C-alpha cells in the first residue's frame, strides 16, 4: 500500500477530532441533536483549519441513524454506505476546476433526484469563490428554494468574493486559526504513535511554522518524520524549514542593534554565500526581532516562544541591551522591506539599505527612531554624567588656561594697518558711533608712538572723552605701543589767532576803519 500523508491518515472522523473550532462544533452538534438543520451552510476561514473535514463529518452525522454526541457512529447502515467512495449521496465539487455555468446547471438538474441510501443528499462545494458570475446566478435559485432532501455546504477561504445574495442564504461559520499549543499537542501525539523521538522545542517550532494551519503543520511534521532516524531537534526543524543559520542571525541582530554597520554587512555577505534569499533573511530577522520584543515585554516569554534554554538565554542577553522603541522601529523597517522585495530588481541592495537604516537611528527621522536615540542619550547620561541618582554631582570637564596671543610691536606695522585694525575692533565691540567718527580722523605713527590726528575741534574734544579714550585703547590692545596721544588740530588754531589779532586792531583803530578781507 502506498504511503499516506499524515494529514490524510489522521483526518478526523468525528467532531471530537476537530481542533480549535469549538464554537463551530457546538452549534452543529446542537442542530443535529435538535433536528434544526439548515439547507445551506458557509464554512469560511484560512487554509488547513478543518473546513472540509468538518463538512464531511457533518454530512455523515445528519444521515447517521444513531449519532454519538452529534458525531457519526460509523457502524450503522448509513455510515457504512457513506464510507464507500462510490456513494453518490455526498457529492464533493471542486469549484476551482468546475466553475462554469454548465457544471452548476448540471448540479441543478441532479439535485432534484432524492438520495439513494441515506436521508439527505449533501453537496460540498469547495473553493466556492472561484465560481463565475453566471455560475453564481445559476446556483442562487437552487439555494433559495432547494428540495427538502438537499443540503449545501459551501467552503471558501475568501468569503468576501461571494455575492451578497449567496451570503444571505447561508448559515455562516468562521473557522479560526488553531492555537500553536494545540497543534503542538497533536503533533506530539502523532509522533508518539509513530514511535518518533523528538525534543519539545522541535515540535513547538513545527507547530509555530504552521501559522495556525493544521494541514501545513502536519505536512512539515511529515517531512521531519523522515529527516533522520534519531531524535528530532530544534536545529533539524530549522534546516527543514530552510531558515537561516541561527547563530549568524543572532550575530546579525546583535551587531545591528549595536549600530556596527560594518559587521552587519559582513554577516549579510556570509548569509548570502549560504544561498539564503533576501526574502528568507527578512522573514528570519522579523521573527527574531519579534521574539526580542516579546522577551522585553513579557515575563513568561518562553512560554509563548517555546525556545531551547540556551537559545532563549542568547536572545534575553540581546534584549537586555536595547529599548522597546528601538525594537519596534526595527520591526517596522523590515516589515516594510518584506513588501518592497516583491517588486525589487536588486533585492540585496534593498535589504542592505534597510539594515543600515535600522543600525543607524541617526539617519532615520521616524518618531520611534528619535525616541530610541533619546533613550540612548538618557542611558549614557545616567551612566556617565552623574555619579549617583540620590546625590547628583555633575562631572565638570577640565578647563584649560586661556592662551593669549602675543602683541604686535607698533613699530613693525604701518599707520594704515593700525587704523584698519582700530576701526575693525571698534565695530566688533559695538562702538558704532565712535567708529563712524574715526573714519575722518587720521592716524600717524612715530616709532612706537601712535598719534591720532582730528580735523576739527569737535573731533578733538570727542577723542579726549575718557570713555572714548578707553574704547580706543581696548581696540588697540593687540599692539605693543609706547604712548597714545591726540594732536590738536592746527587749522583751527591759526584761525583763532587771526581772530584775536583782528579784535585788537579794531580796538586800536576803530571798527569803522578796520576792514577784514577773507
């Protein structure tokens, strides 16, 4: 006899074998026991959650002569008749390959004939969302007013694609994802029956890889059953799943969170040489960062993750060094990369860019990245700037003595350089009015002496004001000079002498005789 796959060999034959769908089972069993059967049912949910298995059990149970707790007994004439593969009273139709209007018209014609050996004639239409619009229209009238002996069970993974007219005529049951713990328990029971030795972590990894689908998990378990004759380990399951090397992935994550971009790129090169695609690496990184976030936030993290103790210890050490905000942002970056890789012509460039962005928060202006940078600064301050939290003592940096530049000897520079430096420093120091007045005042230099030469008496008086004299001395502080003096304007002096002589002549000869010609 040919080998039978585990998911077929261990397909449940009663409602007690349906895992994780208690809400569906309870309703169907109550309908069977009370006789309140509907004429059309819709089973919807993700793949591998038991829709078709439940439909087959329900088809036998409503025809069973003596059901046991709602499940078919398997011993009565009706159960034995339906166990025959050639029986035509339970019809399974694959709508994916029989989706035309002609197939549904044939169904409408055949549904009028009563069952041969049982009470109800059951039509199980799988992947019903694949029917064409014309086929749905042909099915609609039959669902609305079916014969009393007919029951329809529609199964689909995409209920949203069904017309509202079909949905309104069916009793809908939504099948949920099966919890990982229940899938792991089922696999353990199967392995025990098969005599296969295994580690608890290995079975949990298989169940987790099924992502809520029993059929997917049993397919992986079937492969693992033949992987080796010895004990099945967590590492064996990773090899079967094609996951990346756990040690390299851990090293990659640690270096990424430390911000060591060089080491990150080096590990990516090592992983690429192993033949791992960027899509697989992205999924692996997303999973490990998710695990770190669970470890960081949950006290019973390993009850959720089901990892080996040594593996859990490695991840816990990494999680202790990083903040929640940083992990959340890294998770968002790689979740976005998973979508971008579908259309990328250079997947490795996309992956490496995301890795560098995640490793260096200073290049990322997202709010979570900024929060992680602030948290890193807070950690540095608490670890280095303050000695203790109770008595904060700021550690002051060492103050080096200011080195003053040497003064320039006045005799080594020209008078123009002295005036230029004087004007520049006056304006830099904010002495705008004095700077403006100094524009028309000359500067001379005799050896080490600096002489200011005003043009008018007003300028001469301005330069002799003590406050202005101090500002000028400050502006000339870069020079080493002997003295600073202000020369009295000569033109004004001559005019005053002429005026005095004119007044004396007027007194001697009279104002009417003395005539002054300019």
